[in-house]
C-alpha cells in the first residue's frame, strides 16, 4: 500500500530511486529562464510593498507562497531525472540458491512448511518467481545445505540437509558463474547458517567482486509454540562414580508458566528427572540437574523435555552430550605431619571409593640431628613406594594426580621439595589440597614459599592475632560462588543442600583466613563466635592445575559429633566429592581431544594431542600416531605432526566414513621409548543443529544484502525481485533516463501553493 502511494506521487517505485543517480537535465538556455524568474520574483516583492491596511505578516505569507510556486516551476524547468543502468533482457545470468536443509521443514507460514514456498516459487518449472526471472535473465539454480550443487531440471528438493553452509554455497555459485555477465545472486533461505567457518570471509569476497546478493527470507522471526533445550554444559571427561551438577538452559514460546519434566537419560536409561516451570516467552531458564556417572566408557547423555501438542519443532526438545567416563584408579598422596583423627576419617571416607586411592604418609617422629624422620605408610602399591618419605624427585612426585598437605610445617621440606610442590600444580597439572592445623598455612611458616604462590588464600596470620584464642569454632555454609558447585552439594536440590549445611555441627580452625587472592573462588565460608567472616574452602587455577585451601582441622566432627546420626554419610560424601574434584581434569603425559566431538559422516575432525615427558616438560620431537577404530572395528593409523605454534602440540585430521562411535587412541614415543598413550571418543552421526534456533535470521540476511549492494526481500513481498535485479547495474546493461519533472507530486505542490495564496487572500479580504 505504501509503495503504491509512493509510486502515485513520485511516478516511480522506491526501488528506482534507490538504484538511480539523480541529475539535472536542463540545457544552456535554462540560465536565461532563471534570470527571467528572478525578475518576476523581484517584481512580486515590489508590488506587495503597496498592500495597504494589513501588517507585514500578510506580505510575508503572500510573498512566500508566490516564491514557492516559482520554485516548483523552476525545478520542473531544470528537468530533474534519474539515470539507471538496466540489464539487457536475456543477456545476463542470475544465480538462485535454494536452502535444502531440515530447518525448511518448520511449519510457520500459515501452517505450511517453509519448503512449500521454495517449491512453489523457485523449484517447480512453472514457479511464479522463477518464471518472472526467466523472462529477463538466464537462471542458474543451486541447492545447498551441508554442500552446494547445481539443481538440474527434474531434480527435487528434499529439505533433509543436516547443515546450512551459506558462505560455502555463495562461494560455489560465485566460482561457477565467474566470467559470465552476472546481475546478482538470489538466496532463498531462513538464514540459519550452521557452518563453523567465519561468514565474513565469503562476504568479503562478494564485496570485492561487486556481486550483489538479494536474500529472500523465508519463515518467521519468532515461533508461536516451541520448547527448546538450548544448551547443556557437561564435562568432556569424568571419573567413574562422579556425581555431576550440570546446567541445562531451556527456552520456550507459548508455554510460559507450565510445568514439564526434564529427563536425563544415559544410553536409554533414565538417571534423573525433575519438574521444571517454563520461563516467560523468549527468556532463558537455567536448570541445575544432578546425576551420577556409574558406567565406564563413552556414554551418551540425553537431556530432554517430552514433546508437547502444538509444538512447531520437535527435535529441539532434546540435547545429547558425549562424556568419556574414565574407569580407572587415580592416586593422591596425603602427607600428614602428626597423628590425628582428620587423617583417619579422610582415609575411611575414601576406602569405599574404587576409583580414588589415597596413599597416606604420616610422620610419626620428627627428624633429629642423628636420625631422619619416621613415617607410617598406608595404601602403598609396592614396598619401595615412599620408602624415603616425601618424594625427592619430580619423577616420583609427578606419578600422583593429587597432593594433600595436612598439619606439616614448611621447614620439613627442602627448598627443592617446596619448588617441586609448586611445579606439581603449575607444570604437572596436579591438584593440591592444603588442610588446616597448627603447622599449616601461616602458622606453619608457609608464607613466602613457592607453595604459597600457588595457594588461593593470603597467608598473613592477622586474623589469628586478633582472635586471641588458640582456635575458633566456625559454623560453615556455602558461599555465593559455591552454591552451584558439585563439591558442596549435600542433597538433591540447592534448598535441601543449604538446609543440610545448616544442620551440621561447627568445626574448629587454628588458621583463621579472611581473604582470597584475585581470581580465586570461595566455595565455603564461615563465621566464628566473634562474628568474623572466614574462608573455609577456596580454590583457584594455577598453571595447568588447581590449588585448594581448607583451613579446618576437624571436619571429622561431621561424622562423629553427638548430633550426627550413626547412619549419616555427609562426611563421606563431602570428602569423596572434594577429592574427586581435586583430581578432576588432571592431565596424563599424553592427552588427546577432538574438535568437535560429534561430526557428520565424511566431515573432517581435528585431533589434537599434547605430549610431555616424565617431568611433564613439553616434547616436540616425538613420534605421535592416532589409531582410530571405527564402529565396525576398522583400524586406521593417522600420523600426527607438531603444530609449531605450541611446544608439545600435535595435530591431524580424520574423516569418519561410518555412523557410530569411534575410539581414538594416541601413542607417543621418542628414541624408541614410550611416552604414554591416551584415549578419547567421537561420534559420527547426522547433525541436529538445524533444529535449534530455527527462526528467520533477518539481521544476517539484511547485512548480506546491505554490504553487497543488494536488497532484502521477505517471502510475502517479492513482486519487485526481478526488477531489483534488472536495476542492480551489473552485467550487460543500457543507460535509461527517468524524467521527474512531470511527477504528480510537483503538480500537487503547484495546486497547494497557488490555491493557498488564493484562500489566504480571500480570508484576509485581499481578493
């Protein structure tokens, strides 16, 4: 309607003005006409000076109206016009790219799927828009999804493509039409580009070659009724038996306030379910789910909300994530400087955990000038393990994944051992946990040591000096940053977990720590009898590993206090969760990862390995091989090459041919000596990315049009598409002049100004 009114007033549709260049077409004699018009204006000014009986306002209004009439006439005499380059019929090519992906199955065009519009207008031989284009251009049609290819006569569209590579499709059409007179490219799509490659690269090429793109947006920018599991954050690996806390992000439209179950499945078996309330339309809700990984190997975990009647897209109700569940035993070295209950109950808590081994090295007698210290060794694998006490070499210390330091003073270690402990965290990537006690933290002289640099807390002892007492009783609660952390989860929900913490008896501490370092997180906090806020559990990343501080000397009270039931497992659960997190993510000498962990068959996947020696120094001269085993048992060896950009990093690519789970085992050797191996898994399966956020991406398509000099069209308004291509100025063109002096708008202005003068004169008694 607006375009029709515009064309009535200004003679041509807006598209002509957008593409044309405005010029004046007057000849030389027009200058004489301007002089005459100036003389007439001067005469008018002179004659109005003699108007009597009225003030200056009348003279100003009348002079203004008369000059306006003269100005309109002058514009007409100067002969305004538009200069356009118009494509010569049947002398130019147009590339038409049709989206053949799964998202075109979404039914949001008055109940019809998007693909029906594409078929009716472009794919069919008698399609309306295809017919209009064929009258003016030589049309080349392409289909695209994960790949792009020519659409020959008789070929159909299936709308089953598992991806949308818009940039690749534009590049394919550009290359095939190179050297031909090309008026532009038409892209019929919803704009849901799922390619991992940067779209800007393809856009820059089109701009450089001045190829205009005319996107036709199909679909709606907002679905009416849909539930979507937008994102699920799970770890790539987890130790068998670990309890995970996972954030699931849910969005919806049309179901606000309704309650539905969120189901977590592992290989078809339900491991957790909870009812959730749908957030307001268009908003996201983060749901925290808890479940335990009990089975080893590569496990597929599905997070789904049951399909509801009336949903426009069903497959986006679920997300699948692959977790490598490691069924192995990891070792922690626990050094305790004195016999105490804390060590006994920590070891008891881990005795029933088949995947975590705590080796206790407890000092029973301090060193004297004539004799070395004596130790009790528990949980060792061989008689010679720790035979000389705490490890003296990096190779020996680095065989452990975690290190727990109890109530032991810094002076019990040599300078080399203190450096080794810091390197255990920073270079080896191990987990360090320091416990409270009379010989721990500042009280044990740890300030200023290399270990103090790794710790997440500051060691100044100021809180203890103010306290006055030897130790303080502390009531413990989760801190803000720890409420969602797996370590502090004592129940099935956040509220129940918080209530469980409130019921625990107080513990005591000699090491009253009040501040953490920048970048560290406080997971548990407490308050003493004087109302002083204290740090109970803090953590931070340090180099490749993590360091934790737990300045409590008697957490065993959570097991043996008179208020705790005999059957209560809080102490066991807390220490199992804590020590599993201490060793979570600790790397081996060879580590391998794939990016991504799910690909389509025949889609390349990048395998990256990090290789180190016994001291966890990066090795860049190793022989590294990836041994890939397919679902049917076919083994392929892929050599991996050093990337140069980072020491110890090796990469290779592999394209799986079959659908299913693949095992990738990487081995590394140097000079005939094995450096180690590592295993990961990936899955080859059709992608479901097309079903997530399957709305019309208007912003992307408008940007594509604006930056290439084309024009964006909505599917419901493509009547001017063929003409827009004709006026693109590309290909074989002729110059056309469009006169503007005879526009109805100018004639109407003459009537308004001339009639306005007569009306004003009548109203003021001057007629």
